[in-house]
C-alpha cells in the first residue's frame, strides 16, 4: 500500500490522540476502581476520554478506508504496484 507523507502524518497524529485518550481513561478508571466514588468528575472524565478515543479511532478508520480505496483505484489503472520493503524516507 502506498501512502503519502501528509496522510501518514495525519494518521500518526490521530494515533497519538487516541493513545492519549486511552491513557486518560485508564487514569480515571484507576481512581474509580479504588472504591473512591468521590466526585462525579471522574465518571464524566472517563466518559469524555472514551468518547475522544472513539472519535480518533473513527477518523483513523475513515482515513485508512480512503487510502485503501485510492490504492485500489490506482491498481485498476496502472496494475499492481510492486511491494517495497524499504523504510519510509525521512
């Protein structure tokens, strides 16, 4: 699969944001699992973090689907692309 630098960067950004949301969710759940049913902000924070994670994963899915479709269309017009095992240029 061929991916341009801009799309790769966009995917990396959304992956980082999803990762941050997972970490935030884990922190809120750790507080809640201690039996400390204190402030409702931990429940709200957990829900907010889960929604953020869901949003980022949904965006990544859309980007990957568009990328796969673009590659599929390119293969139809030019034939299969030879697979390279070289790393992406920096």
